[in-house]
């Protein structure tokens, strides 16, 4: 089961958000409230490693991702 990161949504100016992790099935809907306090929350989207290794383990880049973004 994947672990998702959530953060509380500050209700007043100056409040800081609090992050927490929760294991959920990918089929489960994202939480909208903290499971213990009921405070509104949102799921934090984070990236992975973002590279593909070659057989020797070194990063490989073909020069273009194929989507026309110009990342070459």
C-alpha cells in the first residue's frame, strides 16, 4: 500500500500547515479532513527520482522526452 503525504489547510492567516503520512490503497479517495482532529487537509503531490538508469546504473537521457517540451 502506498504512503501519501497530507497537510492541514490553515484556517487563519499566520497558521502553519502540519504534514503527516498515511498509508492508503490507491483505490481510496483522498482525505479531506484529518482523521484525528477533523481539520481540513489536502494531499501533497511530490515527485519521484525522475531519471532512468542504464544497465550500468548511470542516468540516461535521450535528449527529448518526446512530448515537445524541448528538454533536450
